[in-house]
């Protein structure tokens, strides 16, 4: 029985969601594999999406980018938390090396905490990274404002250079500090139900347009609810508990999974993030996006979206003031502009991991 340790950044949900897709592809190819998941991402992601079992333990190896809401990054708090993490690095390294030896881990997979690759190299294990950006690249433009990030960026790049292999996802920065890089297709969840079925289960009337609000609960205070009630012919799917009112339907819990909601919607409104962009692409749902500050990945994703799928920006001031109707209608009126890209990145990644484990891929 081969054993893989998965170290996953807890920043947002996109890292965890796409790693679960790779894990599911691995299980399909080799059901005997045993998984150990080490992350600060919420456990329900794995409960709802992982096929089979995985031992999940809350382990913090990186900080990501601290955000009080999905639209604002707190750079100073990010620096402070990294400082506290650095103070515990020796303790973390000893703990994780002990864990790896105790559980007889065969390979380390990281998306994309830098320390995962340092740990793997210290116990002479192969390690696989996956991502479309590195945290060094995210922090680099912050150095001018907060010089302490310079040393951190250098340390992260050194740790990334220890990875045996990077599986680089689309919409990427160069990720030049990785020594061996292989590009793979999108990794994303597909809907399990067709659009008509989802809309029937939601109770959406024929002719109504569905806008999915893909925001974390921290953003509830920014939603201009009064304006939504005035948009005739539109239904809004909301992640916020207790938001049921005219034209606003809360997510139906586990009854309909999130990729099905994406597929059943006419428009997804969100900030640009890899997970939601990839899921909208594979399910061919247009995106109305609101930019967030100080996070370089947004620009990468917007460039990619404009080239490969149907999307439109919603200006920040219009988002807050409820001026959504015109941009939504503009997006709905656009002709199809979907490219045809491979979307089997999870299978490709799984096969490559199996090769490194010494199995057939």
C-alpha cells in the first residue's frame, strides 16, 4: 500500500478543491493508495468531495494571503502571521519529518505550501507541486511597502526549488524557481446533473435568469439586497444563511452540489479565483467578476478568461451600489466565445504521480 501526504494551502477553497479532484483520479486508478491530508482548509470540503477515505489533520505550513473579506488583502497581517510561523519552523519540521517516517509516506504532494518541499527533501522523498502561482510571486510586489517580505520571498523560492516536479496549471505565472516543470490541463469539478434538472430542483420558473453569488460568508455585508429584489426576471442563489427573500434563494445545502449550481446558473458573480474560474469554464457558465486588491493572480485569470470564455467585469463601485442589472444583461447578450481546451488535468496529474510512485500511469 503506497502512501501519499497532501499538504494543501488553506487560502480560499480553490487549492483544496482541485487537489481533491487529483486525489479522486488517483483513487480511481489505484484504490489501494492511502492518503494523509494536512491543511487548514475546512474538513467539509473533503467530506463532500473526496471519494473514499483520507486522514485529515489540521496542520498549518503556510499563511497564504490573509483576507478579512474576499476583496481585500491584509498585507501587514499576512507578514505578522508568517513571522509567527517562522518562529515555529524548527518545531514544524521535526513534527512533519516524524509523521512522514511514522506513517511510511512514499511521496509528498503540495499545493502549494513551500515548507512541504523542504520537508520532503530533508527525508529524501520525491515531492510534486501543483499550482498556477507560487507565494513568492504573490508577495514580491509587496516588498516595496513592507521590506520584510524580501527575505521571505527568497526563502520560499529556495524551498520551491527543492520540489522534484511542478505540475503547472493554466493561467500561470512562470514559476521559474521550480527546477522541473510540466504543464497540465485544467483541474476542475464538473456538474453531475444537467442544467434543466438543476433548475427544476431549485424551483426556477421558465424564462427566469439565475445569478449565482460565489462569495464567502465574510462578504455578506457587501451584497446590496434591496437592489436585488428590484431586478425582475432574475433569481439570485445565495451562500448566506437566512438570505431567503423575494428573488434570493439560499444554497440548497448538500441536496445540490456546488458544480451543479454553477451549471444550472446563467451567470456566476465572483472575484476571480482559480477554482471558480475553472468550474465556470468546464460547465460553460459566463462569469461577471469583481477585482480584488493586491493579489496578482486576478490579472492572470482575467487575461485567461477573456481569451477562452465568456466574461465581463463589474466595477467595484457598481458592485457595492447594486448597479448589476446592466452588466448582467450585457453578459447574457454576448455570443458564445468558448475555446476548446483539454480539462483532464486531474487524470494527467494522477498518472504522473503514479509514475513517480513506481506504478503504471
